[in-house]
C-alpha cells in the first residue's frame, strides 16, 4: 500500500498478488493481481475502486483472463 499518494492526505492506493489451488483436482490453479485506489472525500467518507485480473480462472476453463471490477463507499464516525 502507498499512503498519501500524489500528496493527497486522505488517499491510499495499493496492489496485491494471489495464487489459489482449488481442492477439486479437476480445476486448475489460478493466479491474479488486484489494484485499488481509495479517495478520502471528507473526514468521514471514503470511496474506493478496484480491479482484479484473474489468470487461468478455475471456474471458467474456457477463458485465460477474467476482469473483476469493484467499488465501495465507507461511512465512519
């Protein structure tokens, strides 16, 4: 994770990698990465967006890459 990217005090960005080996021997291992960015809109509201790229998805053997987009809004006090 990278705190305060671009000198924005309330923001956060990050990346991660993963590997998964399903218990079902008929499914292939999958690998992937996730990138996200969180924007601090106010001192009590944050908005995040992310993208995951899954390579060799276990449940979709006919595809080599699958993209998953996500969003979240967080309210706290």
